[in-house]
C-alpha cells in the first residue's frame, strides 16, 4: 500500500509546485503596481459580488468539514459494531480514512482561499470580504 500512496503524492507534486510558484509570484510583484491596474470604481462595484462569493465559499468549506466529521463518526460507529467481521471492519476503516482525507482537503482549501483573499486585499484588488 505504501508504493500506491507515494505514487499519488507524486501526482500532486506539479500542482503543488505550480500553486507555490503562483503565490510566490503574487507576493513578489509590487502591490502598488497591481493596485494601479484596477479601474476606478471597480472595487466598489464588485464589493457585493466579492462578499457573496466569500460567503458561499465559507459555507461550502464549513459544510464540507461538517460532512467529513460525520463520515468519521459514522465510520467509528460502524467499526465499533463490526465485531469479528473483518470485512465490515475494513470497510469502516476505509470510511474513517476517507473522512480524514476529506477533512485535510477542506482545511487545505480554507487555507488556500484565505491566502489568496489576503493577497488580493493587500494588493488593493478587493475589499476585505468579512
């Protein structure tokens, strides 16, 4: 099972490297130059849309975290009730693992969204949504 885990981690390496490079580029560019490219009034005109998108993303991430927590609890209950049945225990363990994996992805998504929002606010591209 270890080689499979390494193969899937290697598959995400270009994505992680690209995201890191994009964030590095965003932090390297001069914030004043980025703020000058925003047309006058665009920031105020897009403020309601920005707040709506931020609210929807926060709701989606919160709902995802709640669902992952429920899946982990469901897997724990299923594992407790499995008894000597190894097939049910294996299925429950897989459910717990999937719940934890989903939880990690939800937390990672929250961190990425928060980072991008903070960079956009720092550069003056958008107003702080909350």
